[in-house]
């Protein structure tokens, strides 16, 4: 019998042709705590989802106790003894703790008193301080997590996977969580956890695996690692032959201070965030998941819905502004180019020309009560040429274009509004390499024209290739600033993790 | 996509043609000038309501309160004139009532973010109940001498064409102009295609949603005036009928997807013609009221099923409460 309770061999998962994990080998020993670390998009989540049966591998094999398996649903994975505690809670908030524990296993006659007693006994045996009759929605983050863990144990999981387990916990709760995980280990359960907090990985884990750009980099005992070695492994790319290869030799000087954000608060994502954006240069914003980058700029552009403004000030050229909806922000010259173009980027059933024309209408409604077919056509053709959108005609529907060309349409729709502040949120996500080069050229051109350009990106090489000035965001606020000249991947990553 | 939509319109037109030919061949008295004019006259009110519904549905909403606004403000005009007010005063009051009603609906949907389906279901019930309880003395508000001349809107003729048909044609022209050639029209399609994108692009989505429901209420009131003028009374119990289903039928059958952003006035015209032919044929065949309801129910079911296949809603932009 093998020592590995769970093993992946050459595991690959493609999402529409793009690998999320690429030929990854991974072994989980019986009764060990194994940490998975890596940048956003390195493939950690996909790997754990494959373990839990949420996604199926495109190729490669998965072995549980040495036997080849291919769980297609979380239920099949659970029968194999693999349980996952998700980042987003998978509990039913309106049900009690006991009902959640036994969800899906109820007998036909579901006597509440019976499951309360069973739950009480079970929770006591785990030493969990949770009342079985409490409603889950009213519990704190740590207690919800306990319920999830208890449920995994109840399902007799041999392997429990945690996705960012400590992200929502307070320091005391974290300590308690660590004890709990060690206790599970004593019971012979193997643990996999994803973490952005390197200290936690170093303290808690027996072994650490680092992923980078969908590939396995290194697996070793935690005692052989220190912060430096992990950061090296996370960012150590050889970029000399890629489009990110050339380093900046000069940065553009800061122009007028266009946008100032002071002490911005939005529970729980943005905490006392302060930063400034200047005209005529590109400000890169780097941060890991949960750093509050997108939220900060969505508030500035009025895009965030239900913006329960908890304080702070936003100044546009010295004037305090506070946009509740995007329309006045657009009129004031702020363009937010979304990270999720399908949801809020383009009008899918409309032509490219119509998309661009709607942008013009929204920014400059004066004198345009009657629509002009000619103006729509010429502005469509102008922007298709400007951004080199590859399409048959201006009448092609946006939904029929490739990802890169769709992104260009989204950008064209905003640039047609002649904004003075352009906020790009993940400008090259899901975009082919050729289009990436073109979009980067365009972003540079916008800064040359004197506009204030913000690039939010989770991809370090992109930040380094574009930015004149780099702000690093961590846990809801900007914590470090670098010049584009002296920043390195290591320095930025150091600031971004904690 | 373009091909698909043409197909849907083509299918409906095809069904219309087959039905029309079949009725002409087998129903004596169907294809006569008199009957054709009756047919068009009967469906013109439905068609005008269809236009109101189309504006809202293209913007990803629905307005169930149309029949209430069809019955109550025009009923009020008849009642006020009966009680001694002059016609212009009564008309202005009705207009203001419709405007206020549309604003109320629109505000609830756009600003309080209550789903359109539930808002208009409740507000329509309220308006109809308010009319029956507080405004009207009888269920059927009768014509009175003070309205002399107003019946021309429903019974008059211009160049031998009955007024309701002319009025429907005019309304089609106006709504088509609004939807195709004006900025608010472009905004309505934008909101229907993707409300999130419209918002981020800087479209004033909330005022435009209010505008949709105000227009729907005003058009609905107008349809009621035409109806009252053609039958010389306002049977306010029409709110309790199945007429709202006919309106939805016209819109969906005509090919305006319930998922929003698609279709136009042409679709309303096609849908109206098909429903008009169907109802007229059933009346000539002397099908009972319940039999007609059965047929309409089946057709509506088939239409919404076909609609959800041909115009699937976009999962990524669908919101809770969307129709």
C-alpha cells in the first residue's frame, strides 16, 4: 500500500484551450498538512477543485489510495473521502447547525430533536463550541468554518481541502483554527490548504507546494523553506524571451494630481485606503485576491452597487466627488474598463458600431436626441481601425468576436468617451497574446496623450512592463509604492503577502 | 443570431399566412371587406397595448398593470363628464393620473429595485380597486351627452378607414420612431441587452426605466380612450378579464424576446395580426369563451417555450426577479 492518500500525475485542465493547470504532479501523504501557495491564477484553486470533483481533469490521472479515480461531482469525491471547505460558505444560512450537518442525509421522517441530539454529541466529540440549534446565518466566520469542518469529518473525509481558510478570521480565531487542523491531523486526516499568508504556511504545514503559471515548481518539507525561498519560487520567471522581457529604462514623470482617494472605507474589503493618481503616467495596482483593489476603483467610478459608503473622501482635481451611479462619473471623465466584460463590458447582441455609439451617446448626450446612422457608422469604423479590431464589418455582433477583440470593443466604447482618467481592471484577462501586445501599446499611448491611466492587474510581469509607478495593495489598502524603475517581482510580492 | 431572429419572425408570419388562407377557404364570411375592417378594428386596442408592453419588455421589464390603466383613467373621464366636468378638464385629470401611476411604477422598479412583475401586479390591483371603490358609481361607466364628438376617436372614419386602425398605425409610427431613432430608444435597447453594461457605460438607467413605465401608462390610457370611444362606455370590469394575457401573447408571439433587447414595432404588428385573425376566426366559428381561453393558453405556452429556446436569457446578466 502506498504512502500517498491522494496523488496527481501529469494533471492538466484546460479552460477553452487555456491551461489552468498544466502537467502538475502532486502527492498528499497520509496524515500530513500540505500548503499550496502561488500567485493569483497560478492554478491552486483549479487543482483543489479537481481533487474535490468540482472540475474534471482534461488529461492526467488522479489516484486515491493508489487506485485510479475520476470523481465527476463533489458527491463522488465525498464518497472517496475527500471533503472541501470552500472560500464562499456552502452552508444554508437559514437552517440550524444540526440541519446543515445532516443536510442530504436526512431520513424520510426528519425528527429535529433526533438530529439535534446527534449533532450535539458529534460536536462535543470534536470539542467544537457550537450550539446545534443555532441558525448558521447568525454565526461568525470562524464558527461557520467549524460547521463546515465538522460536516467534512461527519462524512468521514480522509482528505479535507481548505481554500483560504484564514482569510476571514481574526487572530484569535486563527490560533483556534490551527489547533483544530492539528487535531484533525492526529485523527489521521490529511489536510490541503491554499494560503496567501506565507507565515501560516510555514508554521502550520508539514510540506509546501509552490505553483506558478499553471505549473508545479517545487514541493518540499516546510522546514526547508523560508519566506525568501517561497517568494523566489512564486515569481522566478524567465521572461527574457517573452513580450514582458524588456524592462523599463525611463518612467514618465507625474503630471497633475487628478484623482485622490483618502481614507476610503468599505467594510469588509476596503480599509482606510489612500492613494493618488497623476496625469500622464501609468499607475499599476498590484495585490492578491481580497486586497480591495477593484472595489476601491469601482467606488471611485460609481460602479459599485449598494455602495454603503462607510467613510473617506474622493477628490477629482481637488473637488470632492461621490458618485452613486456611473453616469456622472463618466460625464466627469472617469472610465472604468471592467475585469468581467461578459457581465458588464459590452452589449452582446449589438454591433461593434452600436456599442461604440452608445458610449458616445452616454457621454455626450447634448444635441444627440436623434440618432445618426452616419455618425454611428463612422465612429465605429474609426475605432475599429484605431484599435485594430479584427472583424468582418462594423455590423458584426460583439458576441461573435474572439476574447481579445471583445476586449478591444469594450476599450473602444470607453475611449470614445474621451476620458481623462482610464481605469483598466485586468485589461488582458482571457486575451490572446497578439491582442495583449496591442492593448499594452494602447495603454502606453493613452499615458503619452496625458491621460491618467490606472492598470489593476494580478499578473506581475504585466504590472512591471506597463507601470511608471506601482502601488501595492494588501488587505484593503495600499501599503507600498515603487517607481517603475527599481521595482522587481520579488520586492512587489514581498509587499503584497503578509 | 440575425438569422435566428428572421426565422422566428418568418415562422410567425408563416403561421399567420396559413391560418389566413385556411380561414378564407373554409370560413364563409371571413375574407370580406367588412369582416377585415372589423378584425382590424377589434385588435387595434390590443395592438396599442402591445406597443406599450413592447417598450417595457425590450427594456427587460414587464407591465401587468396595463389593463388597470386602460380601464381606470378613461373610466374617470366618462365619470367626470357624467358628473358635470368639461371634457378637457376630465382628459387632463386622466392624463395626470396615468402619469402619476407610471412614475410610481417606474420609481418602485428603478429606484426601490422591486421586480417589475410584482410591482405592476400589485399596483395594477391597487389602481383597479381604487377606481371601482372610490371613483365609479357603476361597473360600467356610461356615455353622457357631454362627450358629444369624442366617439369619433373610436367610431369615426377617415377616407373610409375606421379611426381605431388609423390610431393604431399612428401609434406604431410614433413608437417606432422613439425606439429606432432617438437616444432614449437606444438606451432602452441597451438596458434590455445588458443592464450592467448600460450602467457602467454611463447610461442613466434609472431615469430610462421610469420613462418606460410612464410611456406604457400613457399609451395604456390612450388605448382605453379609444376603447371607450368605440363602445360608448367603459366596462371597468375588463380588469378582471384575461386581456393582459392577450397583450403578452401579442408581444411574445410577435418575437420580442422576454429576455430583453430584441424586437421592435414590426413584431408587435405581426403578433397583433396573428392574434386578431385567430380571435376573429374563433368568433366566426362560434367557439365558446372558455374554448377560446383554452386555445389562447396553449398558444401562449408554446410561444413562451419557443421564446426561451430562441432567445435564451443570458445567465451572466440575469438577475433575481427578471422575467
